[in-house]
């Protein structure tokens, strides 16, 4: 990868039911991606989103941590570029 500064974007939270995990993971990834683009970043496509969950017996719920990585391209271009891979920007 070129000399790009990679920034980490993350979100933590709680999910009540294990049946909601997949659906909510997809929704939270989209929210985090929108936050990245609003800040002028696009995802690094070579680094998969990291999603970890942990069950809390006392609260009968799951805590989660979602992390994605991005590189800065500017606020306008962030909505025109799908992501960054290798040494190239991938257009939408």
C-alpha cells in the first residue's frame, strides 16, 4: 500500500437478542461506512471489518465491537469512490 494514513473507525454497543446479530451487524457496518464517508474517508477494501461479540449472562445480552479502516480522500470524493485496494482507488 502506498504511504497512506489508515484511520480506524469503530462502534461499540449492545444487542439484546442473538437472532438480531446478523441483521444489526449489517446495519451498523452501513452506519459506520456513512460516518467514514461524511468525514472524507473510504474503506480499505483489503482489511475486512472486524466484529466481535461477547455474551453478558447477567444482562442476557451481547456487547459488540465493530471496527473498519479507511483512508482520507476528501469529503466530496468519498461518496464517489467505493474504496481503496492495494495502490488503487476503486470507483463506484
